[in-house]
């Protein structure tokens, strides 16, 4: 090929390449290659494809987990779909918190139990992933668990003075933690407060006597709550009780009479005898604690020794109703009928005729109120259900949360 021909061929090739370059770089006048903007789309797609994962606040395989730990489950790069927690103690319930999106257990853990958490989560594209976590809680002996006994009993109908009494078999040193989990609700609503009586007993009463016909629920939600000192609540308790008619028995030790009032109406005035000198009956508000159709009464149980001139041992005292831990009762006292309505001759109990005692016994419920006046010996707040002998401000101050 001649030099001229080669030069012509090169020129034509250069022209073609120039046209291609113009088309490739200048079709929209921007100087950006077609498709270059797809990088952002690629990044979005990659982000959407990130796999969702599930995390728990208890490390997988953990042992010796404290029973008061509240289990939480969360999704990372996604949304929780399902959470199931199983154990030999039964399923652990919970729900998703709308604010955080985390699943939070509704109950605390049981001691010495292996838990399995199965959870699923989905990413933005709806792709689901699952997770299984296993952990074991700390075992607790009975010496590390305190059990709550509750009075009244579930389903019981009581009088208007009945306090709620919770007794623990081991001391509670973190009273605030326990009290925060102890609730009393009523219909109709009535204000009230807890008051601690030592480390093993808490009482709740309304500000005024219960309203007749009230329906009351007690929720002692202390299972696995720390009581302090390495002790935890052993079990939750839920009870419901009702309040009967408003019975108030008004005793005057000076006039030797008891007025029996029901729902504001005087039903009967009963001649009675109360404690003689040296055994004065306490004045104040008392509450019927127990009822016995027949009760043995022995003076040694109230500090009067056998052989004393004041000693007694009666096998079959009828229609006895306890008022105090220290031994005051209302009961039939046929041996003192001649003094009833006239003089005080008992060792502190309130005696009446057998007929009157039977009538009163049959209408009385645990929790009915007996208001005493006429003596200079006051009723103690700790002596039985003496809660009503404390003014409201002082009573409420006995709450661990006050």
C-alpha cells in the first residue's frame, strides 16, 4: 500500500473514533457516563438486603442467671415477628413494647430452670431469620425464698374492719421492692395504705372502714423479687374477698352494755361484764379475729399460773370470738350472769349470757368491729388487728414507699 493510501486509512479511522467518543461522552451534555448514577441504587439494594438478627439481654449459654432478671429480646436491622420462651416451669409470657420495639417478659424467672428462647425477625424486604438462645437460672434453696401467707382467705366474706395481712416466713429487708409489687384494689374505690409490722408482716387497710358490699382484690406479685440479703419471693398470691354488712359493736365498760349496730341500725343492747381490777379490758377499736363454737380457756395462756387464786381452766366456753393476741374474747359466761349489766368481774374478756352470745356469734363475721370505751387501758396497735388504733397519717407513714 502506498504512503498516501495508508495516510487516508488512518484519517478515516481517527474520524470514526472521534464520532464514537462524542457519542459516548456528549449525548446529554453532562459529561457523565450512562448508568453512572446507578451506584446509589446498588447501595440501597445492598442495605435492604442486610440480614435481620435477634439479640437477648441474657448471654446465650449463660448459667446462674439471677431470677429477678427481666428477659428482653430485640431485633437488629429488622423487626421482631415472634418470641416464644419455654421451660419446664412453663412458658414465659411477654409483649412487645411499642416505643422500643423490644419484647419484654411479663414475669420474672423461676430458680434452677433451663429456658429456651426462640425468636424470629424480618428485615426491610421481609426476609425472616430465626434465633434460639438457651440459658439457666440460679438455683435457690427454701432458705433463700420467702413465702407470703395472706388473710383474708380467697372467697371469704369479712367485716368492715378487716385489714389485709401478709405474713412472710423469712424476713424482708428490701421492703420497698416488695411493697411496690403488692396491690390492693376495691370496688368501689377506697384509699388505703400498707404498713409494715416488723420484717415479716405487712398490713393494708382503707382510710376508713370498708364500705359494706365492697369487692376487694389483692395481688402479691413478689415471685423472684429480691427481698434483700440473698432472699427472693417464692410465689405470687392473688386473692379476692367481699365485705358484708357494716357490723359495729359498741361496748361501754362503765355502763356494762354492748350496743349491736348493723348498717347504722341498733339491733340489740346486751348486758355484759368486762375485766375487773388487775385485768382491765382495753379501750379502743378491736376486730374479730377468730370464731370458736367451743373453746378451752386456760389462765396459764394469759400469764396466770396454775394454783393462783385467779387461775382457771374451762374446757367448753361457748360462742368464743377472739379480739386480741393477748387473750381477750367475747364469749358466753353463764357463771357471771348476775353481774352482767352491773359490774366488771372477768379476767379481761367480755362476757354475756349464753343466749345473747349465740345470737351475736351467728351474725358475726371475721373482721367485724368492736369499739370499746370506759377504761384507762388503751388497745395496742400490734395486739391482733389493732390497725384502727393508729391515726391515718401515722398509719400511712408506716409504708416503705411513703
